[in-house]
C-alpha cells in the first residue's frame, strides 16, 4: 500500500483555504519549543494559532516547567516579530497574527495510567501509541470545546515518530470528539533541519530525550553503551 504524504495533504488544504481567502483557527498541540519552532514558523502564515501545551508524559516536574517556559519564550519571540514586522523568510502577505497559548492539565498519573503495563517498551513501540492517544485525545476535546477549525500536533516533526500512526490517531480522536485533524508530517520539506537552525537562532533548550522517564533511561543506556 502506498504511504500517504501528509505534508502534501497539508499543502493541498492550505491551497484550498487560500483560494477561499480563509485563515482557519488551529489548536496546535506542542511537545516542546524546538519542535514548535519550525511548525509555528510555517503554520502561522496560514492559520490563526493557539498552542496547546499538554504533556503529562514529562514525568519530571522541573523538566516539564523548563519545557513549558521555553515554549512561552519562543511564542513571545514570534509575537515580538509580529509587533516589529520582522518576517524573515516568510510570505510577505503574512498578516499580523499573534500566537496564543493554553496550558493543559499537568497530571503525570494520567500518563502513567495510560501506559500501564507498557513501561518497558522501547521508544517508538506500544507505549508511545498510548502516549499519543492521550495527548491527541485531550487536544481533540479542547479543539471541539473551544470551537477551533482544526487541531494538529508538532510531534510529526520528529524523525523518531511515525507520521502514519500520529495522523491515524489524530483522525480517530477528531471523529470521536466532533472536530477536524489537520494532516501533518512536519519533518518533510527539511522541517526537522529548519527546527535545528531555529533552535540555534533562538538559543532554545533542546532536551536529548523524548519526555517520559523511560525514554530518559533508554537514552542514558544508549549513551553509556
Ligand atoms: S518515549 Fe515519548 S512518545 Fe513514547 S511514551 Fe515516552 S514520552 Fe511518550
């Protein structure tokens, strides 16, 4: 079976909105500032964005706080660019839209309950599927409650994360909660590379593990071996 190119699917949607002269509202689930950097740079040209920071998978609270503060600092930086009209490398028709942020509940137990019995799975396995389901379901609920046109996630920028699985779960959660998932695969079109450049530009904190303690320990063991 041919793989879907979700980056192309997103481009097609954007073309439709542009033809209609629409700027849809988008709830963008964000995992961290480095991954958000390129996604925001790209999407803010076409959408009215509210970032949804919902990541109870970050089991260590100081690490969680550090990441959420970094996300807010990045958004403030992009909003400052809007204020001063600095749109380097972007479409000149970008109108002055500021990015908002909503912080979701931070209850690590919700993550631990969701991945119960799967703690020792390697990164990329079934534990991650449950983790994606938890975060995308909450995003779908908030998108539906607050009447956003779409929701999507920055998670597809990671070369370690399966875009097929994320898009499938996103669509399932959208159906379940009566909203729409925007297809994405932000790693395509050099998106991942650009996120590294932007992280350097804004001096963003780049953690070397995904988020949960299990992924931190896995990364540590990989480094040691
Ligand atoms: S490795 Fe990442 S995606 Fe997988 S369960 Fe841990 S935090 Fe979630």
